[in-house]
């Protein structure tokens, strides 16, 4: 088994080396966009440093592409428009491949699975129907796939309250200025539910895939994007680098700094057996 895994790893490395052989010279700079306010995946510190799992993963990708990368932070809703306008070469914030986004952008391979859940008071027992949520104030992030899902599913039965990022949603949720939210399950688990502030709050048991409903279950995940018009060469190089990072377990080493549990099926071979 060890020999087979080693051989598979060597083959992957060889394929990646061929794909990356056409990578730009180090003097070229790629400008990458990230929202910066999606802990633990992206964190903008008080001194302006951009950290978190995705910026670290993006920097490793750039290292393997042999290019310099500048990662800039901006609101989620502004990322794809900025890329389409040519101000960014790619977006390295996890995005759900909705039909609308796929019309404008090409998605990389899946970099994590992070479905959506309702976050609500622990003692609230609601029916997630138009009648059950009538008049309920739901905090949503502008430009996020979850917001579109809520408005498409519940229409004017709910009262959507819009925010620029998850931190703003959290502040109003804890202050009870909104009744609940609908967001990425991993983020809300780590940033609220599993913290002291999470006492009195819970994630509902059901998780929701808000991408294309025809996507097979094992392909339902989030990725990064490049322009659809001219981004295929860059996408191929990014995918080759990301595949190598995942296959040699660098992805798992980076991920474990921020998230202690598996979030990508393809990293299963890197996990230590329990017990």
C-alpha cells in the first residue's frame, strides 16, 4: 500500500511538473482577490496583514507556479466584478459554483466542502417554510450564494437584513437585532457555536447545498475563480498546483492550522488513522 501511494504521489508530481513547466517567470505578478473577513479562512489583521487558510494556500500555490502574487482584500460582492474588469487575475475566496457565477467565471477544482446551515437561538423551534419563517429577520451577506438561496426560496415571507461580511452579521446576531442567519456551516461552527459566545445558539441539523442542484454529491464543493473569457491557461496551472498541494499533503498541513477536522474528501489519504 505504501509503495502504491508513493508511486501515485510520484505520478501526480510528474504530471504537475509538466503542467507547471509553462508557468510564468517569477518576475510576473498575479493579483488575487480575497474577502479578508471570513475566519478562519481569511482574516484581515489590524495592521492590514491578510492571513488565514486561503491566503496561505494561495501563497503556496503561487510559490509552485513560480510567480509573485499580490493578494488584496475587498468585500465579497466586489470580487467577481473586479476580476471581470481586469483589476484581479483571480479570486481566491471560496465560492459556490452557482449557475449565475458559472456564466461569468471558470472554477478551479474543489478546495473545500462547506455547506450552509441556519444559525438560530438554541430554544427556537422553527419550520423552515414560508409560513414558518414569516416576518423573521435573517442576516445575510451581500454577494453570497446563501442570500440568493434565501430570497429565491422564501421570497417576501422573510425579512432579509444585508451585511458586508460575517463579522457584521455576528455582531447583530449576538445583539438580537436579527433573529437568525444562514451561512457557511464550518465558519459559524468555529467562529460562534464552538466558542463561549455560542452558548444559547445552535446550527440546525440540516445542511444545504446552494449551488447547482444537478451537481453530483461528491462534486459539491467550493472553489476559486478566473475570468471565463481568457482565464483557461491560468486555471489549468492553478489546478495543477492545487492538485499537487493536496496530493503531497501540504494542503492538510495548512488546513490543520485553522480547522482541526477534514473539509475536503481528496485529503483523506493524508489523515492519521484514529485510535
